[in-house]
C-alpha cells in the first residue's frame, strides 16, 4: 500500500517521525518548496523535508504530483484546504491528525487555545477529511489530562508524538474496514484563528491567571510582551501572586517588589509575579537578577 504523508511544520515532522518509529511504511511525503529564512535569507527545507531526506523518502511539493498513485494520504498541520476532487481519489481517502478533541478547537491554533482557556483535558483526533476545515467524521480520539503548567512547545511535542502512535493504529484499522466513522456534533464546534504579533501584547487589565496562561500559550511565538520607556519587555515565565488584603492598589501595569525579590505587576485581578523577562536588546534573565541592576523599575508602569 502506498501511503503519502503531507505536512510542513515541526508538529508535522514529529508526527512523521513518530509514525516511522511505529513501523508505518511511508512511501512519499508532500511538503512545500524550500523558502528563504533568517537574516541571510538562505533557502531552508521544511522540518518534514529534513526527515524525508534522512529516511530516503520520495519528496513532492504538491499533492497533485502523487494523488494518482497513492492509496492513503495522512495529513498533519499541512495548512491547505484540499479540494473535494483530490480528497476522493485515494482508495482510503485522507486522514487528518488534529491536536484537539474535535469538534472543539477547529482551526490553526488549538494547542494555544487549550492552554489559554485553562482546560483540564485535551488530546488528539483523527478524522476522515472532507472539504471543510477539521469537519470530517472522527475515526479515533485520545484524551490526556493537563496539569495547568504546560507551555506550548512541550504540549505540542507531546501531542505530535501521541498522534503518530494513534495514527499507526488507526491506519491499520481503517484500511482493514474495522472503523465506523462518527460524525462530529456541530452544536459543540468551536474555532481558533491565526495568531499575529499583536496578540502577544499583554493587557494588564486582564486577570493575572489569564496573563500567566497567555505567557505559556504564546511561548515562543508570538511571545508575551509589554513596553517600558519605549522598549519591548518580553515575559517568558511568570506566576500568580494572590492578593489577600484589601486595596487600594495601583493601576494595572504598575510594578512592585513581590515575593522572593521578584517583580510583581498589578493586573485586573491579583499580581503577576515575573520569573523570567527580557528587555529589548538584552539577554533573558531572572526577575531577581534583573532587579539587582535595575531596582528603579519598581514603581513604574508597564504599557
């Protein structure tokens, strides 16, 4: 059986790697052409292409190149809406791995959404693709518990590896006609959107718990940041410091000396205790180390 894998991102690459480790025989991959990246604008292959080269797999830049000879296409974070005519051509169709418990969090940023919303559970869903985004019937699901301390990258790694493992099982059952696809409940569907750099700007009127979740969800991109004296201040790690006494307190964004000599920032509810930060043009540092040379920050207001 000829199986094609289509993907572009780090998530896709880890899924492919996991599939190969599970013993799934991938005949070819579809991934975009090399694109210029970085300051030197040198052409670089996608993470999926790097694995394909290493494993000696056939590499294609479009589905049209392989669609006539493949029996099954496995899609992971491919980033393209696939036309119905293409979807119907492989004998076993297109299977899509999506990192959420569909129909919740359809769209491009489901992992970030789960962290942002403080979900207690998330997981992966494997669907038979149709022409709508993350809409097709479900072939299998796997749920995992969340601790409330996950950062995007760590959770992405976990779900992509888990996805490859369950894709392996699902491919076998699906191609042996042992799965009855289950339609998604449209009444429970929700959607996520693409992120922009502006999404990372902190609104200090939000609750500290929501800002802390944002920091974990948007690390490493778009990051979570504020401004001070016209310079960007990135916050890489933080915690919530509950306010137990009555106010009045300063306006949201005002800085105080918090627990263990760390920077505490007033929010719409409670303080955000900064663990790690980075001033524009400087290296990342701990809050305590930063204050050793910048104690005058205390009492100022982040924008």
